[in-house]
């Protein structure tokens, strides 16, 4: 191949009305990927409940949605997904305001920089109760309101399939989320509710932006076949698809959103090829 071309950053545009008359709870949507999903859902017509532990950040996201040039419907409801009563309050507040709940997006997550040998019981509980048990509790609480045609979108990670040291138990939990999604798909499919997982790779959010500077950022982009790391909007587009009728026959699936990173076997071989392209 002669001559290297500029890598495209074009993303799918919101499809106006695709999620109209649907109400979506998005946990962990006060910033980052969750906030991106909340914005996309509102642009596609959904009533969006922004939720998380930070009231200041959560209300800012909801206000941004409702005050945008093309305003959507959004409200903020605080939640700590580690607490069953807090989850129940989130669900009831949503049902009271909007009547039904058609979509649950589980995105709330925390991460520790610990390994198998040095992770503490407190680390384990912090991650498992937030990133794993919280997903189950939210779906369990919302089930009485989810109608036939409802959709569950669980946000996991590419760590579910390949990982690195010192990301335990985060990486173990992310693999577990894929299993949880399959269980939900099998058990809830007969009543018309779909469940799928989105597995993002490197996404530029607040935390990763602080970690990646200068050459580190550039070198990370280079080892992605698409030549860049992702943005929250990249994940949001896939989540919107899975929540919509366009995915009416998709359930129990885990979709990678990683710019092809997981497909690369050897970085040096790929970089040689890419630089010659």
C-alpha cells in the first residue's frame, strides 16, 4: 500500500426518534462513558435518568442535556449501587416520574491498581459490589417495570478477554459481567427482555487522560488498527443500537468497541506494517 492516509474519526450520528417514548436509567453517568451514553440516548429521544454518587456532576450532565440547542429530557437521581435501598430508590423515582422503564444501562464502575497477591478484602468488596453486584441489583429492582421489548445494556471492558497485571479484581469482574449478561439473556428472553454487553477498550475519559501524556498517548494510538483510542461517543453509539429495535434479535452478545486493539497479536509486527502503509 502506498502512502499513509489520515485515520478517520467519523462516528455514527444520533438517529432522531429511535428511542422516543423510552425511559432509560444509566448508572455511573455523571461523567465519562456513562455521560456520553446519557447524551446519546437523549439525542435519540429517550427520557434519561442520569445517576451516580456525585450530585454536582450528575446535575451538570442532566442540565447540559436539557439546555442543549436540541434539548432532550433528562433528570438526575442519586444512587450508590452498592446499597440495595439506594438502587430501589433510583428505580422507584424513575418509575414515578416517567411511568415505565424500557432500558437499563449498567455502567457504574470503580477500579483499583492491585494484583492477585496484594488485593485486600476491602479492595475486593469495593470493586465486586460496585462493578458486579450493583449491575444485578439494578436489573433485579427494575424488572417489575421493564416491559416486553425492554433492553439491558451492561458495560464491561476488553479486560474481560485479555488483561494486564495489577488490575485485579477489576479484570475478573469484567469477565463475570459477560457471564451475567448471558444468564440474563437466557432467563429474560422468554418474557421479551434482551440483555447485551458492550466491552470498551481504551477510551479517553478523565482518568485515562490524566494517565496519558505526550509520547505515551501517541504510542498507544499507534498500536490500534484504527490509529486512535476511543471516545465516549464511540461506546454510546453501540449502546444506543443495542437499546433500540435495530437490535431486536440481538441478545446475550458481547460487542468489543476497541478500535481493533484486541485483534492485534504482535505490536511490533503490526507497527512495521502500519508504518509502511
